[in-house]
């Protein structure tokens, strides 16, 4: 987003542009930027997408104020190991049900 911010402050005439390696090549969508609406265009770059997700979403090196943390410094309570698995299939909740 650094380049998008630079375009916002530079006042690019056609509006700020950004690329997203996780979007399909050629896919374009508007996105909110600090200076209005920006156009984000996909490049369809799998390896670039993997690196972007690791860097921006799964940062294991981020400061962890309350341990344990899962990623990006987010607290993650420990999972209790009961040595068995609960599995639910085709669970549906209908808020309109009245007994």
C-alpha cells in the first residue's frame, strides 16, 4: 500500500492504482484509499500472493503483547487437548424455529 499512498499524495490524474497478486490477472475492482477510491488490478501471481499473505497476514515475528500468539501479534488461547475430535456435518441453525 505504500505506492498507493504515494500516488494519493502525488495527485495522480486518473486516480490511484494498485496491484494485488492474489486477484486473477486483469481483474479490477475499486477499493477505498485515504484519498478516495483506488483501482486495484490483479496480476494472478501465485508466488507473489503467497509472499504477500506471509508478510501482511501471517507475520510470526510481530510483537506479542499477551502470549500465546498465533500470528500478527494476535492472542490465541491454547487449545485444550482432550485426545478426541468432535466433528459436525450439515449443521444448520434456523432462527425462525419455535417449539
